C-alpha cells in the first residue's frame, strides 16, 4: 500500500513528468514562468483544479455515460476553473491579474483531460486524489525549475529579493519569450541526458 | 430499434443537461458568495492608489455633471490618450485638497492606466500607476518611484518633455514618453475645462 | 532545378575551403575595422574586438569538447563570428558584453552540430541576444573622436524626423552625406566607415568569396522602399548597419539560400523587413532582426525542404 | 482599433506562438512534416474564426441579457466543442475530400488552447464583431505561419548532425527560441 502511494505521488516527478517528458501543458508553463511567485500561484491553481476535478469525476464515474464523457469532463473542469477565478478575483486580485488568461485556459490543459480520461474515470477516489497530487507536483516542479532560472538570470532576483546587488546586470532576454523556449530546451536536454545515463547504468548492472 | 435509439439520445441529452444545470447552479452560488468581495477588491485597488496620493483625504467622490453623469468619462484626447474620470479628494473638514485624474496612455505593451493628483495651485501632486503591461525589467520600471517622483511638483504649464525635464526609464523611451505625454495632455485638457467644474461645485 | 539542391552543402564542410573562405572574410573586414578604430579611438575598440574573438574561439573549443564534436575551433569560422560580433557592437561598451555575446553566438551554432548546420547566423544571434538582454548598453553610442555619448542618426530620425538628423550635421544635406560616408557619426564599430565597407565588398566579389545577388538586391530594396516612404534614400543606405549587414552578414553561406533566384528573393526580403522595422516598429534600426527573420525563411526559399532525407519521412509516417 | 493594425499585430508582433505562448501543443507535436502543419493551420483558421463569431453572439445575445457573463469560460468551451463536432459531421457527409485533409486534426482542436484563448481575448478587449473576425483570422494566420516556419527549420535540422545532448525535443525548443529572438525585432509593428 505504501509503495503504491509513493509510486502514485512520485511518478510525475521525472519518469512521467507531464511537461518535460510528455510535453503537455506547455503554454502555461512557458508563459507564466516569468517569475517564481507567478509559477507558484499557477501551480496552486493547477493543483486546485486537477485534484478537485479528478475527485469529482472519480466519484461520479458510474453515472457518466461513455459517449458523453468528454463534454461532461469539460463541464466539470470548466466549473472548477470558474470557481477558482472567483476565488482569485476575490482574495488574490494581483495574482489573478498576473496569471491573466492562463487561468481560464486551464480548462484546455491537455494534462488534466489526459489524467481524467486515463485515470480518474476508472479508478477509486483515494487513488485519484493521489494521482492528482502527483501530477500537479510534476507540473509544479517543471514550471518552478524554469521560473527559477528565468527570474535569476533575467531579473537578478528570486521571489522578488535581489540576489547579487546592483552590480549584477540581468540578461533581460530570459524573461522575454525567447528565454522561455531556451530554458525549457536546455532543461529537457539535461533531463534526457541524466535519465539516459541512469538507464545505461541499470543495463550494465 | 429506432425507438431505442431515440430513447437513448433523450437520456443522454437529459444527463448532459443535468450536469450543466448542476454546474451552473454551483457557479452561481459561488459567484454570489464571492461577488461582494470581488467588488470590494476592485474598489480597493483604485482607492488605495488614491489614498497613496492624498494620504490626508478621507473621501473621494466622483465628479459628475448636473445629470449625475461622470464628467470627462472616457474622453478621448488623442488616439492613444484617454481620460477615464476625475475624483475630488476631501479631508475630514470637507476641505477640497485636490482633484484625482485617472486616465490611460498607450505604452509599448498596451495601455498604461495612471492616476495622479492635481493640486488647486496647478501642480501635479504625485503619480501612481494602476495597471500596465510593459516589458518586465524595462518599461515595467514605470512603476518605480525614481521615475514617478519626477512628476511631483511640476506645474501644469511645464513642458513634460522626455530627455529634457523628465529623465526616461533606461532604454524605454516609448514607455516614458507615453506616461509623460499622457499626463501632460490630460492635465491640459482638464485645466481648459476645469472652470466649468468648479462652477458646478459652487452651485 | 532540384539538381542544384542536393549538391549544395558539402563544399563548406571541406576544411581547406572553410579556412580559405573564412580568412577572406576576415581580411575583407579589415578596412572597415581600421576606419572604426581611427574614428572611435583604439582604447574603445581594440580590446573589445580582441576579447570577442578570443571568447568565440574558446567557446568553440569548449562546446566541441563538451558535445563531443570534431575539434575544428581554429578553422577561422569562430574567429569570423567573434570578429563580426565585435564590429556590430557600439564602441566603448563594457568588455564582458562581447564575451558573453560570443559565447551565446557559438552556442547557437554548436547546438545544431556546428558549422554548416546552423540555420541562424551565429554573430547575429549573439548581437540580438545582447540587444534584447542589455538594451541600455547596446544603445549607448560614442561621438567620433570624442568620449562623449551621442545618438545614432537613425535613433534621432525615429524620434525627431529628418529635421532632427540634419541638426546633427549643421543643417546641410551634403554635409550629412559626406560625414556619413566617412563615418563621422555615432554607430557600431564596423558599420560607420562606408569606404572601408565598399573596399571589403570589392575584395569579397573579386576573390569570388561571395556573389553579387544578395548585397545588390538588399541595398537596392532599402534604397527604393525608403525612397517610396519619403526618406532620403542616400541617408537610408548610409545609416545604421545596412551595408555592414548586407555585405558580411546576409551573404553567410550556411544561413542564406543557394540558388541565384532565391538569393534575390532573400535580398529583397532582408531589405524590405529592414525598412519596415525602421519605419514602423520600435527599434530605430532593424538590420540584425531583418536578416535573422530571413534566415528563418531560408530553408523554404531553397527548396531544401522539399527533399527531406529518408529518416525524416520514416519518423512521420 | 484599426483592423489593419490588429491583423499585423496578430500575425507578426504579437504572434500567438512566439510571443503569447498559445497553441504550443500542435506547434511542437505536428511540425515534423509540411502537410500536417498546413492541414492543422487550415483547420485551426476555420474553427477559430467560426468559433469566435459564434461565441461573440453567445456572449452578447445570451450571456449578457441573462446577466451570467461569469459563465463565459464554460459557455465558450462548450460552444467550441459542439462546433467542432458539427463541423466534423458536416464535412464527413458533405465534403469528404476536405474531411480527408482536415479530419484527423479536428478532434485535436477542442483542446487547442489558442481557440479558447482567442474567444476570451475578444471579449476581454471588447472587440466589435468585425474586429473579432479580423483578430481571429489574424491569429490563426500567425499560428499557421509559425507552424510552417517551424516545419521548414525542423526539416533542415533533420539533415543536421545535432549533438546527442540536444537531439529530439531540446533542439526543437532551441530553434523556437531563436525564431522568437528574430520575431522580437518586430515589436511595435502595427501599433
């Protein structure tokens, strides 16, 4: 049981990382990773929608007719996204402004639809919660690892705190759009390299 | 067979509408719960920036004409500068401290929404940026005090020329120009029409 | 038509030829370089050029080692990249700028597998990186024969129009043309001395290092389009980095098309985008980005893409 | 706002792929060969323009009169999903040739975030019907342009001797980064 929990929670980290390995949900990852605080906000928003949608669909899975499943999934996800929008507008208006259109666009995030289709619509509630948390963790790690690099190199700060004093001149390009593509490209390169090395080691054993 | 099919379609339709109705209900409930808070936040954003301009003021009232329409509302001054509205800032003794002019000017990445205080002796009190979408690290420095403080105490008759009496934000002439022109043109416009306004207030 | 295409690339991967061509480019750059050094003073220019070249060669060696590519860092191509990058930087900028600029330039080449494979001109990517990352440094210019900062004529033009530009040159059009021809204006190190650029071009053409198509169509388009838009066309071709770009950057073998007719389209595209950026976009000069944008289109102009190599097809099916 | 400006902005200076980061999944997934990127581009153009028009009417003639503007996300995504279904059925029956070309891309379109993005931006910016159409058309042309450019570069890279470290996805992202650098030069074009 414990290993199962662990496996569900950690598989999104590297092996099945939704962003780095499966290359899904790239739009929000690249757009929002301008600063660490935005990335954190986006991760929380994503977790909120993913976990609640997975739970709801897992509960209702017996009452969802097969031919109607996609529209019903979309309705459920969109409802949680809209609820999230209200909450953000009411309690975190500045975060809502910073994330902008990428909050409503969580609806069409392929990661969530994919997990619901292949996991939550078939598995019991508890597993779905773990799956939702695990996949959000993977998403969060991806977006944060990009945001940290971009904010340090492009703005010289981390979470808004200056790191190197005034003599350091940040390379602005990293917080402009080309910087997003550049950083994710190099990070995927590193991940591929590391996992290839690991699998080679395993093979030689 | 055919009857079966229609029956199936009807059940599917009912199921889908049921889901939609439940979703819409859930949303309207959350909406009505969060609505007051959302409106409060929106009001707070403008009010906070007004408060930062006139800390002594306790009331800010929208200036309206005789028919209760806000004056200068969405007044287009030139194709990139618009006036949004004007508020009066008054302190505890109901003394008029100055006017707050809210407007927007088209910058590099989109409109820059600003609000500034206009003292009764024709000087700019201070400027605050409500909203902008300038490039981070460059034009986004428009919110920095060292840039905005340059407008403090300027007379409405001053030139507001970037590079002459306003030092631009490093490498962001367009943003700097947008804001200083926005202030200059809106303040000129308000000055030219403000006599009406004071008269109205006296009536 | 497609016969040309297949045979196009290999000759630049040949070592002897690469070294010869690259040395030719470096030599042709010298007249303009000397002009720039005289105009802006050697302290503001020489260390910058030297460091840029050294950094390019070191980065090339470093990447080739790390990525396990064949070591060819002394074949002259890295030298040319560093040299070109330094020449399109403003004089007197902090010396760490050309160093990281060259590093990024070489990076942009090596990730595709090195010379001959890179779709984008490395020196231009390096410069674009610097312009986007450190705009304040990359737009601060020195006055000729002086250490005072100034604006380039194009920056003045985009702010105050032609009358502002004439104000820089005692209000006379002929003085303006003359001073701009001799390079007495703010600008990048290599772009100001027009006579030197023309000498370089002559050298490149006489030694058949490059063909005339791209420089001529590029300059012709800039001349015509800015004339149609009401700008003094002579001012237009003398100002900014158009000539430098058209002679030395747009003619790069690897990143420009092979066929004569596509070279003509390419030259026209560079010129047109360049003028469009000057007139309608935010930057006063657009040579760097115009050529980079045409680099993006190059594979399509060349028909190189109509004959994908076998394994590409296998992947998609 | 001037229609020509909207068109230039959406195609070049505010390109949806390179500047706004919308519609990236097909951009990375389908750009290995020219036919599929052009097919996807065509399908996206058609659906985006039509869906924008439909959602314009849904918003101004259904949601606003009933005072339920806050249901826009859910209403738009359902509109798009239903619309895509209808197009699929219609094409299959009436224009089978076109269906053969576009058919395989249609199911993928519902989750293309560019289309929902465009419909939401239309409302956010308060565009008129004409502006909505131009905005939708321009953004999909920009999307198609980006797809075609990327495909051409990818085919060229296919012949290149990319180092093992960057092979596969990384080099595609790096190429996108360099194209985005070039596009940065167009900032400000179209106001």
